[in-house]
C-alpha cells in the first residue's frame, strides 16, 4: 500500500513540474501591440488678413488626412481681434505683427511664446512723376505719403531717414493717411509725391498707375544700416499653457506651417487663389503680383532671436509702448 502511495505521489509531482514548465514557456501575451495612430489635437489658429496670413493659406487647404493635427482657422482683419482671443484662450496659435507679440507677452504676464518669424519688411517706396529715386537720400525735399502714424511704419521710416542723414521733421514733408487704401488715389492730385506703402497696397498702386515704379524695398535699406538685425514684421505665437499641454502638437503645427510657407513662394498661382478664397487678399491677381514682394519666410531659433531682438530695440527706442513697455526676456522665445 505504501509503495502504491509513493508511486502516486511521484507521478503527481512529475505532472505538476511539467505543468509549471509549460506555463513558464508560454508567451507573456498573445495580444498584438496597438498600431492605432495617436489622436490629432484640436487647435484654434487665428491670422490677420494681408501679408501676415499669406504663408498660412496652404495649411488651410490641407485635408484632415494630410494635416498633422486638427486645425480650425479664423481670419480677422485687425490685430486687436487677436489680442482678445489670445487673452481669453479662444486662440491657441496666431499670426500677428512682431511688436504685438512682444506687447502680448507683457499683457498676458508671459503667457505666450513666439514660434517663428513669418514675414520680413513689407514697406516699399513708390515713385511716379517725381525725380528718380535711387536711394533714401533722394527723398530729401520730397513730400511723402504713408500710413501708420504712431505705429511701426512711422518708427521704421524715421529710423531709416535719420540713418541716411535726413531729418524727418525738417528735410521732408510726411503726410499720414488712416488706411492703406487711401494711398491709392494720392497721385491723382499730387503725381510727384513719394508713397511709402505696405504690400499688397504697394502693388495695387503700381498696377493703377502705368509708368510708376517700386523704387526701394525698405528691407534693403534696413540691412545697410543695421548689421545685427532684420526688419521682422510678422510672426506666429502660441499660448504658453497650450504649448505646455501639447508640445508635440505644436511641433507638428510648425512642420505643416513651414511646408505651407515654402509652397507659398514656390507655387504662387495656387497660393494667390487660396488668398482670395480665404479672405487674406481681396483678389487673386493682386495676390499673385504682390506675393514676391511680401518677403515671406520661416525663421526660428537663434537666428530669429538675434535679428528680431535688434528690430524690437529700434522700436523700443522710438516708443517703448510700441512693444509693451520693455524688451522681452528669454521666456519669450520658443526653444523647440
């Protein structure tokens, strides 16, 4: 009997060891790893009509499948509309003037960051029946019509005139108009005047007066007198809270945006049609003619920081309130 029990116990032990071994050799899991793509992040993107928004129109045309994230675009006509949307959190990302970005950084208590510069200077000197203009020195004694009294255009023009030994108050006569559209009929009454206009208004004026010329691009004049900066007038910003919650989505946005800017300069025909379709420029033919002069770009990192800091310093010295009352600190810049 004892012998039988011993044999049974031995058999049971062998069976138990075999079961354990079989269990140990089983794969940890038979489930396939998930290959589902991560959900796209919704982001509300605002842009101002005009040159600041041109680089974004090819993003607006992306299908849901093509876009890296889920973008909801809104086009507004004034910078003030963006200020309110950023302040309330309704806008996550926005294309705005660079000095407004600096002002918002102060206004929101460092609640935004600048992602990229998207537009260099868009101001042009136009001439019709007046004496030939080869340099800014040729403006001495002339009457100049422009826009932007108390804002960037005035500060830029005064800075460049002074750098060319021209006193803005005594050596020239500057007449300011409220809107860019008011510059278009100027030559009907004073065809020897000089007009300094932003794009696409400058192109519109040139198309309206046969024989008129865009004599000077003020970007070129800026680079002659400021070696450590560029005239960086437009940029893209992000709410810092949104960035902290969605760093990968913001990086994806920048990928899509860079491609959009590159296409804007490579495929002007398509971009011009999209400008009209999305209310960025009133008519496609005007957009097509103006885009080459809009100085679209995609500048980030140290290049952006170095050159934009120099530009903001010029505005600060002209009027500190134009950039929010003080130069932005290091928290203003997106590190990527």
